C-alpha cells in the first residue's frame, strides 16, 4: 500500500512569490493535516482538513491557505513568500477525526521549500 | 508558544542500556500524547501513544509513562539498539490540534 505522498520533493522560490504544495493521503484516509518544520525544531501545526472542511488552524498568517479535494488530496498554498518560510512542509493523513490508537497519523516525506 | 518542550537536544547511550527521553507540556487541554521517530529525509513515524486516562503504555521495547499532575511524559527504550538512533519527537494532542516538541537526537553506540 502506498503511504502519504507529497510533491514536489524540493522547491526553490524567491521572496514575494507564491507556492503550492500537494499531498495525497493514504487510501481510505479522510483527514489531512499540514505542518511546517523549521531546521532544529519540531513540526508546527498549520491546518487540519476533514471531509473537505477546515477543522483546525495553527498560528500562521493568512498568507497560508489550504484546501482538500473530493478525493481527499490536499494543497497548501503560501503567498508572498518570506525568507522565514523556508522549511520542510509535512503532510499527514489519518482515517478520520478524533484521536486514539485507531486513528493514528501517518506522515509523508515532506517538501523542502527554500526561499531566496 | 512552546506548549511542548523537550529540554534535551541529544542523548547518547550504550547498546543494551536503557534510553530515557523526556517531554514536558503546559496545556492541560492536551489529552493524548504520542512519540514519533524521525530518520533523515523521511517524515516522522509513529512509535507509541498514551491517553490521558492512563499512566503507562507498553509496546515491546518501548514504554511511555505519563504523569499528568507534573505534565510530564517519558519514553523508555529497553534494551537500546543501534537501529534506534534517530530524532525522537514527543507530541501532545487535543481535538484538531497537535503540538510537537523540538526533538531529542538519540545515539545508541555499539
């Protein structure tokens, strides 16, 4: 079975540009979450989507947006890129909402974004 | 806001000995706690979890302890193996929110 997949693997952008990152969850998983991991820190929660609706949002500016499609894949968009947006962006999927041993979160390998 | 803290950036232990990784949290709304393991160029991999209604959960060589009054959890690995060398993240979860610590790099020496 395929795990969570993300594209692209690496991306280089310049300040002020816009970027779209993509995520395909594990088959059967309806919830997708996005995280930003800056070097030397743990992942920081950006968004959670479930059944195409936003269910949770972390402390990120409005330049960050996301959506989930009918096939449960998801896109993360970041506008007006800043140097500080350089990070590894992780997508994770789970079967549904809630938490528990039945609903563990599986992470993709991430997209490495570099903003110059 | 660092609601989850791992105060030891690194830990080195001898093969066969116990590894103890620690984690503290501040938000009493967290009710589910997890440990993830991360190798370079991979996303975090789920290792073990514990609900706030328990104080201990075991899975093979891995045991997680939760002290709710102290807002502290720990991961014990016994016996440690060289393949356990990785970065370990603790995470605390509430509905639709999950916060991670900064990670502890564990090195297990043969």
